C-alpha cells in the first residue's frame, strides 16, 4: 500500500526504529528493493533524486505507484533533494507523497521562504515536506566552532517553526557518496549534536542522509571485476542502529545499492562474454541489491 510519510515516520518514532529510504536509479533497482521489503515484511521509502528522475523519466512515477498499491508492505514515494520550488510542486502533482526541498544553497531567509512555499503547496495536497542539507567530506569545517559544518541545534527550532516542515535532515557527520571519511580516519558521528537537536525538538522526526555503510564485500566484487573504488569507507551499521534508537526515523541509502548492482553487473558481464541477453546481467544485479537490503 502507498502510505503517507507522516504516518510512517510517526510509527517509527514511537517504536524507536528508522525506515530506510532507498535511492533507485531505474525500474530494475526499484523492483529489487520491493522484493527485499516484501520478503522482510518491512515498510520502505522509495526515493528518487532529480538526476535519477531525469534518467527514468516522469512516467516511472505511475509504475511505482501501481506496484506500491499492490504491495503487502507500506511504501512511500519521496523526492530526494528537490532543488527548486517548481520541481517539488511538479513531483507533488505527479503523485509523490513526500518531497524534500533543499534550498540550502540559498541565504537563510530565502531558504525559509522557498521551503514555506513548498510546505504550503504540499500540505494542501496531503503531501509532506522534508528539509535540510548535510555537509560533505569536502566542506570546510571551522574547528574553532563546536558545531563546525554540522547542524546547529539553536537554529533548528526557528527553522522548523517558521517553515512548518514535517521532518528535518540533520548534519552530524554523514556524507553522500562512497568516500565519507578520509583513508585511515575512524568513522564518527556526532551523537552529542543529535541529542541536543532532539532535546530542542522533542518528538520531531529527524532524517539521516548519506548513510550508506559501503559493505566491503560488495566493494570487493566491484573492484575484482574492473571497478576502481579504492578505500571507500561508509557509516558502520552499529552507528545507524544507535541513530535509529534516538530521534532518527528515516535513513537514506543510495551508494550501497549502486555498488552492489554495478559490482554484480560487472561480474556477470565478465563471466558471460558469449551472452547478449540483457537478463543474464540485469537479473544478478537485481539479486545483489535484494540480498544486500
Ligand atoms: P549515500 O550516498 O550514503 O547512499 O546517501 C544517499 C542519500 O543520502 C540520498 O539523499
């Protein structure tokens, strides 16, 4: 069934678990995610980034909704990192039941204005809005400031109250992509900041972006069959579990799916040079994603 994000996150919050939000690159990856969710009897958020939507085309929305309606588990269709008000409105009209407005590149007041506009449009149509941005490994961190490039707890109340958003993505040390930490660096998340934020916003659903664990087994397959991703390091699963026991209700994962899919694809291509039926390659890639999840 297709479910409202607000209801799903509120169940997650009350029961201290987080729902995974998987970024899908195409329809085959979507089906692989659904297979895993149904096998685990677990709710799932299907997340599409604007670049992915450019690749799949808008019509994939209809196919996702059709599959979701028939699914035995709750499914939410969510726009990831909507960079403009127009794109968020377009996706709401397409039938997404949750959107993220990411106006973080704008000045604070303009960020609030754009976010509020999306929230009002979304709420009038029964859709919810997530907001926020996270720091990447390349971002400068001011070491003199306790919060550096992380989310400042004093700012969150103002932001949430003035925009009316339904959930907030926070920056506590995760980062998008496969290289979240420098080689040799110990993965660390700022749980102290997470706790401060949750004290300021009691009961409010928080979101963790950039949460891939980059399993070394998937990486090994990819690198064995011609991939070049040395020294990729992700977020240890123990840390994700700890975050989900606190106020984190939604955990975004995209890189892990891509590494598993492309690794299995490379392996199948390498091992079957005589084949040209696409299914011989796409099926193991989908199976790798299902198994990983
Ligand atoms: P990863 O790159 O860690 O998978 O993060 C995905 C994400 O946060 C999408 O918004």
